[in-house]
């Protein structure tokens, strides 16, 4: 599935792989002034390619190496010969993509190996100039793309939701909080998130997310000092684990979020 929404000069490409007629965990890429930001997952790469043939695309960038953001790289590179740049930390991972857990292969598909260029500090199009802002935490290589004159922040997976309830097992919440505080200083007006879509009043949304995470961390620390184990703290603050943890074998869970917050 690929759904297209126009937000002025920015086009959102909302994609999900469909299995037995059900759209699985969707993700968005964005197109602006000939620049494609992220390429979706391998499972939706053919639809992405078909759409790309309808628009002028001069360059492609990735926010980070995850398969739902860089998974279309291979097909776009082979079919259209597009130049692709990714954060320096993502380049070696994309060149030798690790084999994914079963649920990730099912939901998104396994990316092949792709050689891409390392991103510089800025990305220029005819009309805009984007700063690549390192924002580690969700993954170590993660960057956001900020256009200062427009106040746009293409935030990859930094934001996702103001009140997240699940976390991947490998995320660093201390780094995420630092990255959120850093982008807050840029006072962005509009957020283009890979999962939440376009978020107006970006600064307020980021501020709310930081406050929520800080409050949750504080509550978790209080319960930890009372001697409760992390699973019990998670159950009390976020409720019992559900399908998400079961399907992903615990790779994506509420307990991961609490465990990561306790390290902050
Ligand atoms: Zn990600």
C-alpha cells in the first residue's frame, strides 16, 4: 500500500506492507523539491519505485539504516540510478545488512546490501537547504533534516509519538532525550515524522514528549528505589505487556521503555 498526501511543497508517502489484506506497521517517506527523504521498506519498494517514476527525483537521503527507512534504496538505485546518501554510521550497515528477526522480515522484508555515500552536513535542493542534525538514541546513526527558513524538521524516528509506550530493545533513551532537547533548541515549526506524519506546532509536541519521558523516568526511579523489578515497574506504569511484545519476541516492548528510562 502507498498513499500520497500533499502538504504544500512537501509530499508524504505513507506506506505499509499488506499481508492477508491487512496493512502492517506503516511508515512514511517524504518528497520535497526533488529530494526523497527515506525510501520505505523492501516490501513496498516496487510501489515506491512506481511513484518515483512520476516525479522528478534528483537525490535520496536516509535518516537512519532501519529497514523501514532505507529498505527501498536497493531497488531505487538499480532502477533509477539515483544518488543515495545516508548518515556515515549507516553506510557500513547498509553495505552488509544484518539478517533481521522473523517478525521484521515479515512486516518489512529483508533489505539487500547497498553501497551509498556518506551524508555531509547539509543537503541542498533548488529551493531549500537542509541541515543534517545528528540525533542518536533511536539508533546510533540517526539524523534529522532541518530546513531553518521553513522551520521544517524531517525527524525520522526521533519523535514517533508524544507518549510512546513501547521501545526497541536496542534504543538509548538518554541519547534520545538529549537529541530531543537539541532539536527543541532549533524551534521547528512543523515536524514531518515517519510515523505520526505531519505534526504542526512541532516545538510544543517535542516539549510534551520530553516532559512525558522525564515524568515516566522519575516514576520508574521511585518504584525502583522501593525494590521493584523492572517488569513490575513497567506493568504498574504502562499496564501489562500485550501482542506487541509477543509478536516481536520482546524486541519491542513496554519493559524495554522502562528499562531504558531507568538508565537515564
Ligand atoms: Zn527506526
